[in-house]
C-alpha cells in the first residue's frame, strides 16, 4: 500500500527558495562588509556548545528559524577567514564564482567515483586541471586529480613512492618482514607537518623522515641532502622520496628543486614538490621561475583554496606517473564493475576515497571568471602589498625582518633594545595576542632559526592597502602598550 503521508518527502521547494534567496543575499552582504566583523572569534571554549540544544528536535523546524540561529549562535563562533585583514597562517578567501560553483555542486550532489556515475565530474576535472597546468607554465604529461587538502595529496605521493620502491607493501604489509629495509624520506627542516603525518600513516615511521638543514635563506641545502642520502645508503637504508618545497609554511622559502631532482634521480627516489601555497604564483609570468625544475619531478601539489580564491576544500595533486599511483590504490570489487571502455578514467582508482565530490566545478568557474590576466594581477598585487608592508617594518625603528620576502608573506618582529631571545619572544607573543584580541586584524607566529617571529600573510581577494595599514597601526599600538607594561 502506498504511503499517504505527504510529509515523508523533502521540504516544499518554495520554502527552500525563500531561505536560499535570503542566504545568498546575506552572503553577498557579508562578503561586501566582512571587514565590519572582528576577525578572530571572541567566544570561550564551550560557549557555542552551551547555546545549542543537548538533544535533537523531535519535530521538524522551519528553515528561517535555522537561519536566525545561524546568525545568533553560529556566527559568534566563526573566525572570519574571508575578512580582508585575516593575515594568519596562509590567508585565503572564497570568491563569488567559487561560491556559486559550490552551491551548484551541493545541488547536484554528484558522486564521481566512476566515470559512468557522472561523466562531467571526471571530464571537467581533467580539463580544469589541465587549464591550471597551462596557467602555471608546466609542460605536458601531468595527470591531475582534486583532493581535499595538501595533506592527502602528499599522502598519495608518498604512497606511490613506497609502491615504486618495489617491496609489495600493498600485499604483504610492512610488519614481520626481515627482508624489508627501513625506508627513508627526505625534506627540509622547514617542511610542512603533512609530510610527517604521511610517513606515520604509511607505516614508514617518523624516525625515517630525515629533515635536511636549511641555508641562511631557509632553503633546503642540496649538499646536505646528497650527504644524508649517501650516508643512509651506506647504512643499509632505502631512500624512496625527496620532498622539496616551493613556499615553506614558516617563511615561504623555495627549495632548490633542480638540484633535489638531480640528487634524487641518482638514487631512484620519487620527487614530490610541495607547492601547496607557492605553486599558483607561477601564474604571474615574472614569477614562473618558481617552478623551475618541477617538470622533472614525479608529483606536485598546489592548493587553489589557499591563494586562488576557491572555497575550501580544493587541493590539486599532479603526477607524471599515474600508473604507479593507480598501482598503489586501485581495487575493483564486483559491484563497481562497469561496461565502459578500458581507456575511461575512474578517479576512485587513484586514491583512498571511493566517493568523490564535484570539486572541479568551483575551480572551473573561478578560472573562467577571472582568467589568466585577472588571476595574475591579483596574485601580483598581494606580493606588492607584502613588499610594502616589509618596507614599513624595515624603516621603523626597533622592528626587524626575520626572513626574505619571497612572495606574499612577511616574517618580522619587534626587538626591544638589549632584550634577550626569551624577552623578545614574550613581548612579540603579547603584541600578537593584543592585536588579535582587538579584532581589527589577525596574525600568526612561527619560529625561524629558533627565533620567535610574527607572520603577516596576504592572500585574500578583497585585501587592499588600507587593510595592511590597519594591521601595521594595530601592531605599532600594541607594541607601545606592551612595552609600557614591561
């Protein structure tokens, strides 16, 4: 007997239209006026949870009530990454075309695990990533796929490196195998922690990630890399991968990729280039040199959700050896067998995920909306703003730059006269906390050669000189207040 209850389906479309229009209007207004919000959330731990019911509703609630609660309960707990004075970590932003693509993706709710489950998901992803390859000036022969984050992209690269090493870890595992040597992976001492997590997750072991010392520009030293690999081979280890970086997290330094590739090739190592932040800068013609040597690598990660105005999450993993990546991951149970031609690409074969979101749509719309020249101009302007801010720091007494300004990140700190490193760290931590607490700008910190350092990263599509000026004014005011209190 058919179910007579008409409430068993979805909500009425008119209810959705009304709420969706209200949400889109709010998003447009929010992005236009995002600078009016305090950048960092001011709630205390547990505040948001305390405002939420402890039990789910028994009866459905209207969408407008949820939107009201969004404003009253959720927004106070949001740190506004879309704020033009968000300068912490690596600043990012969601542009209008990217948001539109995300909305359409949610509406379609397609799963691109197989080509046949939505051909457009696979084919648009292939075309869009080839566009991005061309924009960055890379050569032919790269196979791309979209993952959620650089951490997963790097995991895939190191899994392929382990596969290429030839010990059939996929079938036999790594435990209780006396014939299996200890595998080694090499990266800069300034490399991102995603590499650490990948070697842990892949069973390679954290002890077998070798951090190579950097030079005075915070770049991985090629001579130290060559020496470390040679010593490991002599000691019976098996080097499998080298991970140079284009835009390290702390300072955006650029490792010598050409030399890293040359050294790695002598030992049969996979080369994975971590360009999660810096890679898209090669869209700017005068910055294309940043990717010198990358065409000789085996894989590369770039993150459009960092500096290409695409909403989270959208990381791009490129490889010149998709066959090995597929060997590491492909598995075909009977319920996924299809009658499509052999040359059809099923993206599920190139990673651990079966289900795959239609992430390419938002990136495709961003690339189309701004074009090569528009993207280059925005990235170029961010680099110019960083140099302008660095000039403010350089010419202001008592402040110093702690790393070269390579792209759109400035590393700097206040150095009170006669202060030791502990005092400098305490003073700068207090300055940062005061600035962040006031809500007009948001910065983060790192340690560079053991020295506590403030970071101002520019990457928001709406950031202009006025927002940089606000940050500098806030920093100077905070410095004066902290020094008076010392």
